[in-house]
């Protein structure tokens, strides 16, 4: 199977939504998918998820979430759970998780930057978000 590795380094709602959508699509297309989260991106797979929209106030964030719901799009937290159920291997950057006090949801593994490099070395596709 082809191998795809994704790096999510922010908890921006749009960026995280795109990363999960592309990762799920790749998995559906037959890729072995690995998603490595670092920086604020680790909050996406946290027991207490936090997202933001870069440069947009909280009211706009609420509006975007409501618009996604009206379109029938899944909430980001549900996409994160779906990714794990589909067999996407998700890693959180362990040093960052410890520094921020983030506890990942069940099914997420700890790793470091070296693991991301090792996964990426022989991947057919590497994307960053």
C-alpha cells in the first residue's frame, strides 16, 4: 500500500479540518496514513480539544461552526474520532504534549520529531498543514 504522512502543527479550525479531510480521503483511497501532530495541533486529538481561526474573532468561529453544521459537515472532533476508527495512525509530539499538559484521546500514540522524520523518509506522500 502507498504510504502518506501528514504533519498538523496548528489548531486552526480550517487547517485542521483540511488535514483530517485529506487524511481520511487518502485512507479511503487505500493509503496507509500517519498523522503527526505537534505545536498547537496536538489540541485536535486532546481530551479537551481546542480550536481557533487565525485572525478571526470568536463570533466568526461560532459562525463557521454553525455553517458547517448547516451543511451537514461533521464537527472536527467527530472527524478526529473517525480518522482513528478508519485506521489512521495518529501521533502527538510527546515533548509538546508534556509542556502544554495535553492528554490525548484514546488510540493516539506519543512520538517525537525523530519518529516523524523516520515515517516521512520512505513515504509516497508527505503533506504539512
